[in-house]
């Protein structure tokens, strides 16, 4: 788990950025998803599968395309802060929307295309093979049923870390808090030495 994930989760709780709703911190680079209750306590962590293309923005109009119509370069999992919840979808029934506008949801891995080896990718020890989806976030069926689904029954907030975009652009308030705390640490150190 990266220091950024830990700091971001701590900031969400300290600043009440999720306003008491459950939240998830999603680290595409490490291929991990951490789920927290509204009280800020960790409910669970698991590997995830993400968009096959590296990138942090959703292509305009992507939500209106069928999966087979999405060009490879546009199969990204967008980064940012999203308020989401369960709702209907055209082809998958009821899903947990992370960002409805870009058609990104969290759902259990499907075993429908054996050549994609999604369960094996989730179980592998490194994140190197976890880029396979059209942009959605896939988790194991057990993690989805035991942690994700019950935690987000009334919605929640999803923080997706960027692949390439600066943290300051993706989470400006969090980045400002990091700069402030760095400055405070320096001042306290100077005061202590006097």
C-alpha cells in the first residue's frame, strides 16, 4: 500500500470529505481497492482490474458506446473524486456506479471470456497484468458480495488515484493539505530547536 493511499484515506476521514458516507480509495498503479465505512474504518482491501489503457480522463461520449465500440486508447479508468451508488444499467442489470457519466462501475469479475483470464489476473502477485477492462473496476465475486455491495448500499464516494495526472490536478484540496502539513512540520522542527 502506497503512502499516498494511506495519506488520502486519512485526509478523507480528518476533513470529513466523504460527509459520513462510506468511501473507497482506488490505486490503479498498485491494482488495489480499499473500502472504508462511513466511520472511516477499513472494511476490506483487495486487488482490482482496471481499464486496459493508461490514462486519467474518460473520452467524450464514451458512455453512449457499446463495449465493442470503445477504441483501445479510450479504455481508461478515469481518476478523481466521484459520488456514486447503485443504479440500473442497460446491459448488466443493477450495478454500483462509480461515475455514471463515463459509464464506470465496480462489479465482480466475469468469467465469460476465458482468454482474458480475469480471475487469474486478480490472483497474480503483481499488478502488471491487472489492466484488462474497458474502464470498469473488477473485483473478485467474494470481495464484491462480502465488502463492496453491503458497504455501498446507500451510495458512497470513490477516490481513484491518477496514472499520469498530477495529484494537485486530481485532488487539489488533498494536495494542499499535504503542502500545509509539510510546512507545519518544518516550523515545528525549527521551534523545537530554539
